[in-house]
């Protein structure tokens, strides 16, 4: 069951949206800092790509599609 506080950003609550954005940008910055590319634009693009992939995998897992997640990241 989804908690109401988690649902608020989807309903346009500005405070929750700002908090969610800040958290997301923090995760993105942390991921970008760990990448080895010398070019900042390349690091930013790769970090965004990886973050989107991870978020998509979390969604698939929450929908019960564990087999799809395993196929996406498996050998």
C-alpha cells in the first residue's frame, strides 16, 4: 500500500515535489561523482542514464516483474 506522503508529489504538492527533486538530484550528483569520465558533460549524461535505469528497475520490481529485472541486469 502506498503511503499518502509518497502520493503527494503525483498530486502536485509543491513541498513534496521540491523535497523529492532535492533527493533525486542528490542521488544523481553522488552517482556522477563516482564515474571516471574526464569530461563533465559525459559524466552528467552517463549518471542520468544510470539513474533512469535504476529507477526503472525499481518500478519493475515494485510491479512484481522480478524476472524482467533479472533478465535486464543478468549475464
